[in-house]
């Protein structure tokens, strides 16, 4: 909802002025307070009324104009003390006019009382609302594709039979059906089954989408076979590379959401027929696609029958009742399910709406009345999905619509999404949480409502990636454009083009859009490979681009809150940010990633000390940055210290001296990554780490191995740490006691040269909360004398290139929470011990442990042929 987003953003801007008043505010204090009161009134109106669409556009326009004037006026007053503020008075008058219309509207609805109490509009309204804590637990059934898998058992059996059947020739297996009917879910359930992982040598998945790229398809398929993030090259080169990777191997390829016959014709010749039972699964909404694929038969997805639909709905709507509908609601609930026409996605979404509701007869009657126009076509099925949007609490609506900025099938990094929600101004602050914590709660609520699908989880259990279903993404785009919330170049239709759009997204890889009329643009999100020009966007606040060739002109937009780019040019011998960065007083987030290597750090000069003066800064992330220490302040000077109270992320700082002055300036930092290039000395002030009482994630890389005695004397970790990653510090295993005693530590990564010594004897009573443990290139370790009591809640163990380790202790397998063990190119005996742990646990009835082993050479796979567990997956790094 554009009005709510505009008002919250304006409120945040006003709050920043009031909390940190610049000199010019004294002259405008009364006007600012008046504006603040009007914003509070309008926010209350929007949050407690649901029939104000006629006013939404007016409120949004007035709020946008007010925020623009405040920012422009503030900058002009900093640069010229003689600028008058007639524009500020004008927007306050406009806001007052809108406020009067709202009052009149409420009086007409009978909701405006004699006293100044703001009550909801007269008449029953049925909004779905729930307070969401950032610690809300989500079950795996609600955060995965399995949430819509009920009723697909028969289809899954058919698909599995075709995948592992006796026919040795290459088989193409199309799965056909409308959007939301469960094609991808069916394919994913088969693809991730233990039987399939053990049956095929290679499993690879690529989501195609309507605007396909052959290079992109090949890159996705190749990346599934290696740990690289993407392959580059010409179309024929990538195709040949993929062909060679598949020759002689039994493979399963899934091409999800194929829209174009032309796309299939371009890639099919690169799938060799090895006569060994290889399979290609293609999901598509197009029936003629299945015929063109040349398959003698295909799986046609049917709508769920009445009984299966009812069962699925009850599971989602009434989980606390054991999946059973209360008898007094059964008739109306069955009418609702009937209107879903057996489409699994709609049943799940409507079920989530009911689950979050009061579950009264009156509520369900109202819900049923709003589903009258359900029709058979996919386009019109958006009417049903729009119910989930209309019933969202108002604070979630901007966050949901914002999902439309991402291209189809885009894997969304949750950390980036949360940051963008914050800098866009969607998040309303509260007294007990940071804006990012509030935003995490919003995300979990949207996941719980089945509007956002979880992709992967991070090492400590937080959601790492997510995406939205195609139908829900279409809903985002249509609704966002209708409400003038978001314009997607090439997707949104508008007779006026992008001239008056404030939030613009560019999806295409090669974009020829005109950028000469973006004077009103406040947000520009680009996923194309052409660098957008900011020359005509003087008021831009949010700039996010996946690739830029130069960063010089980015800082010309002085109102920027967010700069987030991947700098694709080769790094220069010396790079320095332009002096105009000092004018970015509103900057909250700057993330500049590039292709720089560690061996190029010596030549970096990328950051000036101006960042220490940016009060609004929340996230500072570069590939490598040299951040000069601020001057130490004494006596009365301390009153002039700028404290970056909002700063939460600081990455990757070269040779940061954690002086007392630095710690005082970043008291609330949560995530810190430090690269120590110079020889270790006490000047690094590592003891002061304990002063950072809010620090949750710390990564330290020592590029010059320090003297152990000096390091131990000066290193001290804050007890707040939840995740720690070390590299190059050359501790002894016995030194890990200072880490194991950290009371909240959940994730530990020990990298190359982080620990030396051949024997690790953990101490009971340490690592009591550790869930994730990774060791990589810790080459000295030979004996690991651990038991289940040493890591009592461990969930995931990853070992990479631990070549001397004789075995994983059997006691590790007895940890009740352990669900995953991965070994990558470790010793043969260690790999065999992992398999033995799996066999022992399965013999005891524990089916919840999965073991993945990657050996170096294909010939090494033979030693595992005698192990038949479905929970064991073994592959080779090389093809020979």
C-alpha cells in the first residue's frame, strides 16, 4: 500500500531530524512538529481503516512531497544558509488539506467521535492481523515446496517409476499443468528424494522462465555440478562444456517452467543419450510443449479432488486443531474450499489466511463472499490470490508488493531483502527491536502466510534465500502498478511511461530503456548488465545494480540512502571514493562488491574517514576497505563525537585497530569482518572486541600468521557472539576453550591455518549451543577424540580437505540433533567412518541423518558401492 509506505518513510525521516537536529531545524521546529502530528494521525487512520482507497493516492502524494521537501530543504540549508522554506510551509498546508478530508471521511462513516479517539470505521471489517516476533518458529512444512505436496502421491509414484524404470535410452518426461497446480513441487519432491540422489550420477536443476537465456540455462545446470556460482562463455562453449560433463554418466536434468519451444530446440542437442537410463524432466504450462518434446506420454497434472482438497485445506487452516475443522465451521469452510477449484496453491494460501484469522462463522462468511468471481483461467485465478493480499495487515503490504522488483525465478538473498525494506522506509520502528529485527518478523509472517517460499537456511538456522511463486509474483506486479507503488520496465503498462514513477525496477539482461526522464525516481533497482545512468535522477535515494563499470557518478545523487552495486571493472592500482561522498548525509547502506583478490589488497585506498561522520549509516560493506581510524577525542571534545548508533554491519575492513575510540563509535555493530594484513601487534587492540556487546557474527582473517603468545594475550571475544569464523590465526586445539565457553555460540568455522596440532580433545561443558561446525584445510588434525556430550546440540558438520583425519568419532553420530554430515575430499578412512556412523544410526532406527561425501576421483567411488542407504550420497570432484 503506497500511502502506508510513504507515511512510514516520512515518519522515519522526521524522527531522524528530531533525534539529531541540525542547526536549521530550530527555525522550522514548529512546522516539523505540526507535520509529525499529522503523519501520526494519518498512520492511525490507515492502520485502523480498510475502506479508504479513495484517499490512498492523495495521502501518498502528500507524504512523498513532504519528504522530498524536507530532504531538499535540509541539504540546501547545509550548503546555503539563505534558502527560504516556503516549500516546507506549502507541503504542510497540503498535508493539512488531506487530513481534513480524512476527518470528513470518518465523520461520514460515523467513526469520528467528539473526543480525539481514533476508532475504526463503522461496520464490520475482517482484516487478518497477528503480532509477529522475530523469534517466531517456522516448521519445515510451512517453509518449503512440500507445503503444497498433499494429494500428489499418485503422481509422485508415476514420476519415480519413469525416472528409475528399466528403459535405458534417454527419456524426456514432461509435466504439464496450469500455474500453481504443483508441477514444480512434484518435480522437486522427486529430485530431492534419496532414491534419486543415489540412482543418478548427476542431478541438475534450472528454472527457465518466460524471458529465457540459453547461456543462463547452461550456467545454472553447470553450477549444480560444481561449487562455482556461475559459468561464463559463449552459448556454444557452455553447451559443449555441459555436454562433456554429461557424457558417460547417468544424469537427471530438470528444466522447470519451460515456456518456449525455441528454447528447447536450442539446448536439446547438448543432452547426450548414454543409453544408461538418463532422464530429462520438463515442467511446463503449455500442452503443445509436451507434444513437441517428442515424448510418447507425459504427466498431466490434475486438480485435486474434493476429499484431497478438503484434507489439504484443513492441514493448513487448522493445524492447532490437529488438522480437523470445527464442526460449526465445516459447511462454510467447504464452500470456501470448493471455490478454490482444486488448485493446490490457492488452497494453501487461503488456508493460511484462515489460520491467521479469528476463525469465526462471521469471518468465514465474509471470506466466502469475497471469492465469488473464481473462474477457470489462470489469469483470473489472480483474483483469488489477491484475497491473501487484501487480508494482509497494512504493514506487510508494501513488503509483499516489493517482491515484484525481483525477476522471475530470482533467488532472493534474505539479508539483502531485509536491508532494502529498511532503506525504502517500509519498516515502522518500535522501542525494543532494530528496524532489521522488525523486518525479519515481517518476513517470517509472510512466509507463514505462504506468500513467500523459503529456499535455503543459513548455518545458524535463519532463512538465507527465498522466492515467490510465479502467480504471486504476477499479483505483486499487477497490484504494485495499479497502486503506483512500483514500475517494472518492460512489464508495467503505462501511457505515461516512467516519467512520474518513483520506484523503478529493470529486469532484462540487456536494457535499452530511456533514462532521460527520471527526475521523480527515488528508487532504481537494476538486474540488467547495462549500467543505469544516474545523471537524470537528482533525488534518487535507493540504487541497487547487479553490475556497474564505474562508481564515480553514483555519488552525485546527494540524497542517496542506499548504494548497492557489483563493481565489475578490473580494480585499479589505487581507488578512492569521490569527495562527493561526504555530502551523503542520509546514507544508510553502502555495499560495493567487486572482483578484487586478496593479493591486490596492498594497492587499496578506497575509503575516506567521512564514514565516521555519517550518523544514519547502518551497513558498510566492501570487498576490501581501508578505513582510517577516527581521531581520539579528549575532554570537552568528547561531546562532539559522532556515534554510529545504527551501524550493524562492517565488512571487510583491512587492519582495523579496535581502539577505545572506534568501539565507542560503533556500540551496536552486529556483524564484523576484519582482514589483518600486517603483522599482528597489540596495536590492533583485539581485547576491545569484548566492548562490542551487541556483536553476533565475527570473521577474522590473518594473512600474516601471528605469534600465538601475543595473540592469546590480546584476544578476547564478546559473550554475545553467535557465529565465529577464523582463518590464519594458528591457535592450538587447547586454545579453543576460550571459544567453547562462549554461551551463545551457534556457528563455528575454522579455516586454513586457524588451528595447528594433530589431536583435538574437546572439553565437556563447552560448545553447549553449537549447531554448525565447519573445518576446512585444517591439515594437521589426525585424532579427534569427541563424544556426544561435547557438542550436545550439533545439527550440521562439514569437513573439507581434512586429509590426515583418521576418523570421525562414532560418538558424534549419537548427538540426537545431528542431521547432516558432509565431507569434501577428506581422507578415505574419515569418509568410511562417516558411512559407519550412518549405518549404526539407521540400525538404531534413526532415519534423520544424511551423509554427503565428495571424493577427488571417480575411481574412488567404488569403495562405497557396498553401502546402500538412501541417506548416503557420494559423488566425485573430477570425472576420471
